[in-house]
């Protein structure tokens, strides 16, 4: 235990027990999600996009581990709005442990969803980039946080309808021209809600000639 733990002891975001932000008891209570198609969200083998749902410039599939509830939801909210990087480390550790049990996981270069430079300056970090970097290192994947750029700032998606979310994100992502486009990319974000963010980013990559774009999120 270090000095910081003595002054500000870690307590579980779920049950309040001391020692960790995400205790094993609260993690065990979470529902592990079965693979679904990212468009109709109905069961799909290994998370591949159904042939009838496939878009020319869309996601090829999706892997999400947990339901967006309980201690995972509180951890993601704490990381995003309270800037707690220690929570991020525990969240990433738990996520990687689950990923290592998945036989359906695809391979590729991990690319986190970018945030606008102004928001990153205010917040001090991009939560998807920080967690994504750790995940890529633990999984032995390449990592490129600069391949995609967010060209303009957008309002929070939280209170928006599905239609408003799509409009809010339209034409917000662009490719960084200094990088050569790889064959396969794993797009990483913290939560898959309506899928607007991942699908808009995937559209940019597919338009540029990307062969396969897979979505990866902590929760859905």
C-alpha cells in the first residue's frame, strides 16, 4: 500500500468495499454478453455482421464484453468525467482478462476512437486511447492512436436520439495522411450504445480502402 492509498483508500465503485475500484464480487455479478451483429444486435456467430445487415462502408463485426451497468458503468463514468486514471488501469486489467478467454477475437491494429484536441486538452487525456494502449500491449497488438483524427468538436451524445447522434457525428472523422492504411483495424471505444460513433469512423476507413474494420468495446 502506498501513501496515496493511505490518504485516499480505494473503495469499490459497486459495493464500497476497500482495496479495489472494481472488486471481484461486483465483477462476477456482471452479465457477460453473447456475440451480436453490430447493426441489428441479434445473436451472431463470433459477432460478425449478418450478411443481410452488411454495409459496403460498415463494420465487419463487434466484440463487447459486458452489459453497460453496475460497477462497469460506474467505472467508465468515473474515468470519463472524473479523470481517474487509476480506475482506468483496473478496468483495462479486467477487460483483458475477459478478452483472453475469447476464441472469436479477431486480430489487427488497435485504433482508439479519437476525441477533439480541445476536449483532450481540457480533460487531459482520451480515455479510449489510454485504455486502448494498455489493451494492445497486453494482447500483443499493434497500436496507432493517430490514424484517425476528429476534425471538429461535437456535443455530448448522452441525451441525443439515434438520428441526432448520427447527425452530430457526421463528417467528424478523417484519416491522418501520414500513415499507410493497414489491411485490418480494430476500432476501440469504451461503450457501444447506438453504434453511431464506431459506424461513422468505420465509414471513413472503408471509404479509404480498408478491407476489414472490427469494433471492440468494453460494454454495450
